[in-house]
């Protein structure tokens, strides 16, 4: 499976990792790509409505956050999420500055691993606060279910959400494998679901 994935076109790799955000059913996704794709990411995402931020540039791979700006702002500025992020040192009122801080914290973690993983990343990925806080409280253990993230409450609701993510992923990957570019797939999806 990993060998298959490595040799796929960039559109298939992005669709496989980020279909829920491409489809607009999730505010953001992480994208891990080989360094050779740095310049192609911008071109490949044109017309999709997604913003991007490289959180980490390693020797072999880069880790990106792909996001829909309005959807992510809605999440990070909700009362509970905002209070949590302020406790983690995110005092800015600007999403871009918050993402700069997230990138700094993530790079520090990756570089030394002397600091704890920035678990606030879950907020930026659109995870429910109960699951972010549960993961922190229990150190990633004692979860009730594991899918796109570890679930600490509302298991049936999360299972349905994960299933919808998988359905979207399947459609986007199939269409990308047919040679369609991401903006075409995203546009067709929006027309189908409007």
C-alpha cells in the first residue's frame, strides 16, 4: 500500500489525504508530501478555494496544513476553542498569526522533541474540543473509538462523521485517478452537493 501511494500523481496524494477539506466537510487537513512536491502544491491547489501553510520542512518531507479560511476562523474564534488556545499561548486575533505560532511550536517539537507535542493542533484540524481535551487528559489512552482522531465522547456521531469523510475520500481519489485535477473534482462535488 505504501509503495502504491508513493508512486501516485500529486493530485491523488492530496485527494487521499485531504478530500474532506477539499469537499468542504472539514475545515482543514494535514498533508505530508515529499520535498520534490514543494513547488507543485501551489499549482495543484489552484481553484480549490483552499489556503495552505507549510508547518514543517524536513530533509525529505514537508508537512502542510490545508484549510478553508472562513471555516477555520469560525472554529478557532468560538468561545471554548478561543479560551483553550489562549491558554496555549495563542493571543492573536488573526488566524494567520495563530498559524505562524502553530508552525513555530510544531517545528520546535519536530526539531528537538524536548517540548511536548502541540496538542492544540487538534483545534486547528477541526477536532471537537471534548476529544482534544480528552486526548490531553488521558495522554492518548482510554479513548472510546479511534478513527480520524481518538474519540472521547459522542462515539456514534463521530463514527458517522468518519464514514462521511471516507465516502468523500473514495470519490475524490477515484476522480483524481481518472486524471481530473483537484479544482475540477472540487467544483463537481460542490455542484452535486448544492
